[in-house]
C-alpha cells in the first residue's frame, strides 16, 4: 500500500512505539545502515571513493554502520561534532575527489538555524563536484516545513527511512533533496502512522495492470476519443493520441479542427473533422479526452458547448485538460461516471481564482478544493503530482524529473489516462488507473534520464510503451 507522508513527531512516535514493543533501537539502526549501504552500492562503481560525513546523532550512526558494509569501494569517514574544528579535515577529504558524499550530519529533528560555522562547512560540501546522498534528510532542512535552517546540503538523492517526511515533498525543499527514495523496511512496527497524504511506491503499481485473456478482442478494451487539435496546435492532438495508443485501448479516434495535419501523421488512430455532426460518432466512445491543442483562435462556440454537455451528461469517463479546463466552470456533472481534470499550477490558479504561489504552497489543499468544486478526480501536475478526490487522502506521485518540463508532456499524460479509463477493466479502479498513469509517465522520464542523452516527447511516448519492471 502507499506509504504515509508524515511529520517529524509522527516518525518519533513510530520509533518510540517500536522500541516499547521490545524491538531494540540498535536493530532498527542496523537495518537502516544496511539499506543505506545497499543503496550506495547502486550509486557507485567498484574502486570509487565514498566519503561519509557522520554527525553525533542517529544519522551519523546509520552512516557509520553503512561505511563498514561497503565492499570493493574506497571508504573515507569524517566524524563531525564541531564544524569549526572539522573544516580542515573536510577540505582535505574533498581534495581526494570522492565519487559520492554521504551526508549523515543532521537528522530530521533539526529545529534551529545553523550558526555561521555550520553554514560555511555545508557550503564546502555544496561546492564539491561529487554527487551527494543525504541520509534520511539533507542536513539543514526542516523536515516539517521544508525550509532551510540557515544553510542546507544540496543532495542529489535523499534516502529517507520508514516513510517520507512532509518537508521533503514541499517545493521549498526541491533544490536540496534531489530525488527521493524510501527505505520502508527498517524493522519498525507494521502499524503505519495515519496521514492525509500517501506516497505512491513501485510496489503499489505492480498489481494495477490487468492480464489480457487469450480470447479477448479489440472490443474488449474500449474506444477512446480525443477532441483535440486546432490550427497551429495539431501536435498536441498527435502526442495525446499516440500516448493513448500505448495504454492499448481497443480503438482510438481523434476529432479535430486540424484534420489534414493530424490525418497525414498518424496511422493507428481514426481521424474525423470536428463539427456538429460528430455527436453520434462520439457516442460510441467509452472515454473522451477534451483539451489538448484546443488553443487556436478558430475554436467555435459549438466545441465549447459540446465540452460542457459531455462534462455534464456523458455516462462515460470524461478527461479535461489544457484550454478546455476554462470551459467547464460552474458545470456540475450529472450521474456517477468518472470526471478527471489535469491542470498545471497556472491553470489551477485560474480555476480557483488565486495566485500560482498559493497553489504551490498548498498543493494538497488546492487539489482537494478543485475536486470539490468540479466533482472530479484531480491530477495537479508538477513536482510530485497530486491526485485527489472530494473524499479520502491524496496520493503523491513519487516519479518524474525536470525533463518533463517540456511542451507536450501534459498532452502525453492526459492521453495515457484516457487510454486507460476507456478500458472496462479499469472502470472499477479509476483512482488506481490514474495513479498508474501518472507514475508511469514519471518513471519513463527517469529511465530516459539515466541514458545520459537529450530526449523529447517522441522518446517519452516510446518509453511509456516499454515494460515497467525489469
């Protein structure tokens, strides 16, 4: 199940309950250190130098345990209690050009600003060209607020224990935590803390896809229709359609104001001019996506009215994205068929009549408010996209990177969601299907980044079509 995103006090309570149950604190630390060592081996190569910075708290203890379990690597460890006394030692160790710095200086309990000596010490770490792995959290980061306490280590990767901490997810922490990974199995009690938000894990995604029976046919997997594309914006229709195809619905149709450019560039989808006579054809769909590329000046009022009618009345899932989000304000859906909106922060701000900064500072609350106002499942895009409904906890996506900050990325995501929801197998598990789509979109970007090459939207679509788990 997804992991709760918790506060520092919740983590402390979880640890205390574990110790009171009879589990020795040292055994938890041993498991944490072992997880850390295993992860370090994944990040480094044989013969490379790993430099450990070990403070006097539990994070330092985890680092020391891991340092003793690193085979086939060079290991250097600096125990740090006073930043001023250890600055020269730090400079000497950094001069050896380590491949990886392991930050075990401060833990999640830091609640005071660091003094000038610590700020200077940390600045030397940040000036290094080595990759940095933060143990549980980057030193100097407040794990409840995500704010920097005078100075903080800029980690490339944070390996946090048990469950993600609230502050690690906040946008203010983004430049310091890097990629977030969780080591949940460190011997803590199985009874997890309660939370209003949960972190999607790879394990959650492994059981989402349904097997395809041998006697199934294209009629078994639905028909997704896209109302997409206009003059100058036909590319969005193509990207969303190609992404829909990767979800493997039975059929894909595109209804577009840019018929010739779209029809000339796609083979596996049916293409229709978008006009007043398309309602009967749309009625054959099992899910409809509206919005990608509908930003041209030639969009007639009839398309806006069609969108409002479908949003209000359709018995099938309706997914609305991009420009079409502005057309469904104050339209309440009838019935219980799924409704999905996928705004980025700017669009969400328009929909809630507030500033983008408010959306980014209150992402969970904003997603919830959108869900209530629109009667929809919300995918609030951005770093760690938020998935929310009117009731229940929100889900926070754990995958993705800044490579997704390209035009067309959102079209690909909405297209894949539509391709999933068109299939009858996923109609009873709408949230899971949406979560899988968001997770897969981000995971595909991560896999592309590992290749060390530039990539764009065509490569992203191809990667979405690859296997999830090696």
